[in-house]
C-alpha cells in the first residue's frame, strides 16, 4: 500500500496498465464520449467540488474523467471493499490527476476511513453507488450538508435507502435516482448484471452451467437478466419471489417459481439479486445439498446470511481465488463465492463498457441537471426527464449504425387526437 497526502491506493506502478484498460473501455462508450466533448467546451461544473463513491473500475474511471473535463474538482472512493481494480485507481491518480482512496480487499475500517477522506473534500456534488456517502453525510458528517447541491445514485439498493430518507423527511438535498432511468435499468441491470453475474460465477468456479438447477432469488430487472442468461446457457432455472406480480411474470416467462425453502433443497447454484437482507438464510443453506454454489449480485453482502452460516462452519478451505469451501457441522459443504459480496465485480470485471456507457451517460447528465436546476429542486428523489432517456438511446443507436423510422405529421396528429380512430 502506498499512501500520499491526497490519495491512498495499492501501487502507483500499476498505472500504465490501468490507463490502457481505461482507454479500452472508452473505445466502447460513444455516448459518454460525446457528452465529455460537450462538457469540455461548456464547463458546467467549473468551480464545483465533486465526491464520488463508486466501484473503481475502468468504466467508472471514464465517468470521472468526463466530469473532470467538465470542470469538476473530483475525488473518488470505492463503494465496495472488494471491487476495486488497483491498476485503474493508480492510473486515475498518475495520468488524470484524480485523487483516489481505494484498495482492492480493504477491510471495513479502511473502507469507512476512505469514505470520510473523500467527504473531507467538502463536496458540492455527490455521486453514490449504494448510498454510503449520503448516509454518512446525514449521520456523522452533517457539518458538510450546507455545501451540497445534490446527489446522483447509481443502484437499486441506494435508491431504497434514499426513498426511506425522503419518507422520513431526513433527506437534506435533492437526489437523482439514475437507476430509475429507462436507459439504465432496462439495459445495465438486465443485460449488464445478467452477463457479468454469470461471468463472475464461471470465472470463480469454471463449472458447466448447462444441466444445473440454477436458483435466482428475485425477479427485478437484474434478476431477469441473470435468469435469462442462465437459461440461455442450458440451466434449469428456478425463480423465488415475494412480489405476486413479479412471480406471475416469471411463470409467464417460463420459469419454475417456488419459495426459497423449497428451492434450497434442489438447487445446484444459488444467486441472490434483490437488495434485501437474508434472502438466502442460514436455515435455507443448512438444507441445501452438499457441494452447492452460493453467490450474491446485490449491492451489499447481506443477501446471503454468511455471518449466520459461519456459526455452523467447522473448516474453511480456500479452493481458488474468490471461491471458498465451507465445511459445515451437518457434514455438508457449501461453496461460497466472493465472501458473499458482489460476484460480478469481485470475481469478474463488472458490466461491459458498452452497457455502462448508457448508465454513466445518465450519471453525467444527472449531475448537469442538478447543477442547472440549483435552488429549484426540493429535497426529494427525482428521475431524469424521458427526453434525456430518448436522446441517450438515439446516440447509442447511431453509434451502432442503426437507423429507425420517424413519425409522419399525419401519424403524429393521429396519435395526439381523440377525434380520429372510429
């Protein structure tokens, strides 16, 4: 670990490879690149301090670089102790002059210290992934609240926390839920998480998915993607749900649906993606077959009750990176991936750049929206206007060489009239 006055990373000598990886991601992020070029000319964030707590990957690096090009004085901390790409952190420090506080594998104490370090930057703008920055601002760093213009939140888990704060009247500034944008959750969550979660499981285990009984907990957009990809690889997919509408949709999509207590007894691979706590309980895991694989792709390491299961472990065996065999007191073994943390970011590299392109375009334009509407927004949750979603989709299609039709004047009039059609 190397510590300097304004950053804390693993090793600055990793910077050259990190720069190559960032540039590789940028080649596949045409929407964000177009926004970055406009930001560079218009300088919408000039004179403003920005603090971000996101997964330190090559894709989020591209976002931070775009915001810096737009005039932001940016600093960055990890939003997850295990997801940091150390070479990317080094490159941001050395080549892009963005202070980073993130080390892959850092313990919880270091993680919290890094969150407080970047908040000492006294931000005007906040980008969060999981709401830890905003939660810390509202608890132990309330002295900084008056500086904040607003925040953007990347993920479902963070939005759940922000909605709870708004409901209780605790939210002290406007917050934009990027995950609510269509060009975020319809694509990043479904195709990004769907692919990267399976990628993480396969990298960690090298097992064959085909023929396995694959249990997906939840049927939100992320879970839909994982179920789709698992079925596409030949798995027999079971979905567990608490929402009757989502459960019905899963049935109509052709999946078996049952309670987790039943699925626990027959599954081979378990993946929880819900944003809730103890979705796969200790009791569930004790009834599982010996040799099952358990993973989590929700934001925090609470979806699978690994702490409860530890009370029944008689031996831990590290099999390979990010794959541990837990031998239980009932004689069974369970293979735990990534210590119960985000399997797609710990065991793999997270989402492909091409899908994060749209997500981070929303983040960049969300920051601009908050700045442009400074003083006009209430202290509550917002979603970017639909016109922004449509513009992001249009640019993305153009970059893919795809053209679409446009409405004629006659068609537009017809769609907006109540007098025609009979």
